[in-house]
C-alpha cells in the first residue's frame, strides 16, 4: 500500500483537480478536436483572455495540455490522447447516474 503523500497520489490529485472545473473540461473537449488558440477559446467560452489563459496554465501545469507557437499565435492541444480517453471512460457514469435517478422516481 502506498501513502497518501506518495508522488503518484499527489500527481493524480493535481490532474483531477485541473479537470474538476467546467471551463477546463470544456477546453479539453475543444482542443481534443484540433489545436486551438486562446482567441478562439475565449470566444467559445465567453470569457476574457486572462481568464482563459489562467485555465490553460492550470491544465499545462497538470501536464494535460501542450502548446506550440506558430508565428505570433500559440496553439494548445492535448499532451496525450489518453486525456480524451479518460474523459470518454467516465461518460458511462453519467448514464448510470441518470438511470438510477429515474429508477428512484418510479
């Protein structure tokens, strides 16, 4: 058994915290489609540049997002396809939750 302070637990905690915000999950889903710049993300989110940049910084620090500069633009993409796969793997939980809720109402 590991310790609550183990590096693995701490790293996983940082990743899950980064994914634990609706805006950041939205960003992950957007950049999973194609590399995207801040200007496009800010329009889709409806937030200012500094807010979007802060969310991207948190995602980068967690190792979920990478960036590539092309001319004056910076494009963000997933650092690993496993991020998208992880989110996809959780989607059945939503269905299960809804199913259980509907069963309770019957």
